[in-house]
């Protein structure tokens, strides 16, 4: 049985509509590498946010770092704004166990103390291991444990979802 996955572009448009009433001059978007950055780029542009986009690579903040080792493609973290007192929307592609979000928040606090952190995700697939919840969600999918849901981008920049076994 093949699961029909939703269109990421449609889900992104839904996220824009959810976020729009909450975006102020103090709002900053921070995407988590890799899929969260792609999604954050789309949202940042569509929402017309004036602050530059922040990018996080949480490789060193993962709680399984000692088991899995260093990811072979580490991207630089870039936070080109003052975090202190800022309203931050953390953006990720798929919310699953909550461990990635926990690592991202730990890293953000190394840059300062934000006024608030909200979470926007393209897909919430359930299966939480930590008490993490997204405030802005493109879609909820109930998926069995095991297969990974991955956001990908084709050579033309179009976003697509796929299941990896």
C-alpha cells in the first residue's frame, strides 16, 4: 500500500496563512537544516519578513551524537540578528520525536534569550518522545514508526515529500 503524500507547496501556503496574523517587526524565522531551511526560505519570502533568515545546523546538539557520530554534511549555523527579546519562529519540515526541536532550542539559547519561540512544521507525523508541539502545522499524518518522511527539493527548487524506508 502506498500512502499518498500531500503537496508541500499547498502545505506551505497554508502555513503562510496561519503565520501571517502573528508576524511583527520583531519576528524572525530560523530554519533547521536541511528541509526546515528550504521551508523557511519559502515562508520568509512569502511573509515579507524584514529580518534576515536564520539557519541552524543542530549536528553538535543532537542527543544521539555519541551514537551516530558527526553528520557528513554539516552546514554552518547563521543567526544574523540579535536573539535577545526576539519572537522567533523555528521552522522544520517534519516533526516526529521532538528531539531535533529540542536540539534547535538548545542552540538558539546559546545565541541569547528570545522573548518567545514558536514552531512551524510542514508535517506533524506524531510519535513524540519529548513534550514538543508545533503551533503552526501544514498537515498531520499518522505514520507507523520506522519509515522516515523526508522533504526533498528537485533541481528546479520545487519541494516534494517522500518516504524513505
